[in-house]
């Protein structure tokens, strides 16, 4: 029987073979070696299977399945993981060589914290993308910031496994923005510790990414906010902040729907906030 690793690195992938080798190699060459890698091939048809099979390493587990989406793939990885901490890495991103070592150092120095993340460097179409002030990574109690923007990048995040037992895993009904939904639930209950170094390199701006393929991403963020408002976990202050964010997103989305001739959707989102306010009483 293999010894239990400290980290389980979960990499979901769907037709990302051109990026996956760089991603895997960035984990296999880590300066901190106490980890397992779980790659969930979510129905790829581009030869991903042959690429992953070329890694003959006991630290790597390869799971092939029909295409079910990224939430299901991550949940399958969590289910199969054996490590104390889950480290997420999207298949088109990669890490610096000391990502896990520096994360382990923070875990040992802050044993009361269950969620860690770091800064990241973004590339779009191969060019360095400057980050805006709103993208500054938070630390501590960050729920209010998580309402406005998905402030924890999945490929930067390391989470203690017990969290999934307490708040659940990724919601598989979300076609997109499943990370926004998860971080709302997580940061409502847990503080976050920022490692103030860029330990993740992200690649974006491509048509194969969900943000490019799925119309109306705010529909899913609104759904996540609805879930929080009906969860009975929020303090009165957080309920108010969540309601205000929902109202703002609904109005913006309704205006966009009207602009595109989607009158029924516009009407629905204009009335959604009032319905929730009445339900609250």
C-alpha cells in the first residue's frame, strides 16, 4: 500500500493535450515531493489518454470517464484523493517549482487555516496580462470580496479535505462559475490565507475556455447568490451584502438580455430580487 501523501493534486482535463504536458511536468518537478497527482480525463478525444499513459509514475493516477463537466471531474478527483490537502490545477495552467513547498511552509505555520491561495501571473494569447486593482488577492475573512468577484483562482487554491465534508463539493448543476459558487460557500465558513507570491501561471484568451463558450455567465453567479440567500447560514450583515450583490447582478443581466431581445429572461431577472425580499419577510 502506498503511503498517504500530504497533497493530492487534482487536474481535470478535456481536450487540452497541447497544454497538459507542461501542466503535469510543473507538478512532477516540484521541489516538495510528498504528493499524488490525480488526472481526470473528462472524455477527451485528442489523444490525452496516450499522453498521460506515457508517465509511468506511481505518484500519478489516471481516471478516464465520459464527459460530465469540470465540476464532476473535480469531485471525482476529490473522491479518489488520499492526501490531507487538495491542490487544484487546471490543465492549461502550471506552477512554479516551489509551489507545494511554499504552501506546505504556510500550512505548518498557520495550522488553524484550512484554505490557502497565492498570487498568479496571467497570460492572454501568449502575452503578459496586467492585473487590475480589483484582482488583488485577499486574505482573512473574504466573503464580502468573494461576492463581487471570484477572488480565489482554482489553480492557486489548496484546501484541507475536511472542508468538503462540511460544505459539500462542486455543484454539478453549474455549467460555469462553479468556482464562484464553491468559494461563496467556503468563505462564509472559513478564513483564507494568502501566500503573497505568484506561484501559478495562467493561460487564457482562447475560444476553448468556458468563459468564451458559455453565454451569460452572470446567470450562474446569480444562481450561486440565490443559493446563499436560501441557505440559512448567513449573518444578517452578510445576507444584506449578498442580496445587494444579487440585485446589482440581476439588473445588469436584465439590461443585457433586453439589449439582445431576450425580453422574458429580462423580466425574470428584474423580478427575482423582489421575490427573494418578500420570501425573507
